[in-house]
C-alpha cells in the first residue's frame, strides 16, 4: 500500500488583487498594481483561475492574460463576455505579468484571483487499485470534483488542459471517498467554486 498526501489551504478570492478598477481609451495593457502585485507582476497563492469583473457590460472586449503556470512555463488565456459579473480563465495561473484588452474598456474592470482552481495531474500506475479520500475542514464552503485521464501524462504531447478528462464522481460540497478500479493513468482535483476551507487529499494505491 502506498500513500500520496496533499493539503490545500487556498486564500479567498481577491477580485481586484491583480488590477484595480480601471478603464482604457484603446487596446492598452492594464496596469498590474493590486494587492497581489509586486513590480507589475501578480503572484497568486496557488495556481488558480484568473477572473475579470465589471459592474457594467463589456462583453465585446476580450482580455488576453499572460503569466506562468505551476511549472513556471509561460502561458496565455483569454477572458471574454464580462457583463455585470466575473468571468474566469480556463487555465490556472501562478503569476500574471500582463492583461491586454483587444479594445477600449469604457467601464471600470477589475482583474483578480478567481474562486476556482485545479491541481496538476498526479501520475499513477494503471494496474493499481486507488482509493481517494478527500476531507474538507476549517469551515468549508466549496465544491470539488475528481477528474481522471487515461492519456499518457509522460508524453511530450500531453496537454493538461486539452487531454481527455473524465469525471470520477459528481461534484460535491461534502467530504468523500472515491474508489477507482478502471486503470487510470493520472488524477487531478478540481475545485469548481471556493469561498472558505481547507482540503486534504489522500491517494491510497494497492497493486
């Protein structure tokens, strides 16, 4: 029997932690001066999605977010469709170095850390029987889902965002145990919404 143990203690989202409310007269890079920023680079507590918020309708503007991922590789992603709400990137950022709208921003927009994130893919031996025990504590208010893949995570072509990702159980707001017996190659934990709480993930494998 082998165990892998991960604990996550995310910070609450910071809606303007990357860029405080601002407008632009053209397609001009936003200034990065929020509480998460130092020398125009925002560093998030864990790799997580980035959110754009506007109280008005700027749904025609697309924001290109540039930064680094958990491996410190440069990544980009886009945010489109902000209309009196927060819209998140699909990728998880550890740092943000630039946010560029493709047009003028006529109503104040804020850029900050989002309320969702995902771990990296944890490789497993597909022969093993796997038990996942996820425990939530410290006044949890969040939703999580376990994902699995059968793709080769060691391949140079593997893309953590574009691989075949399958739910290993319905999203839930409770602690739980999920057994996996179908020969997966890797697992990841996705938090789909987060307000407060800590997450303890134990992966127990048996040949």
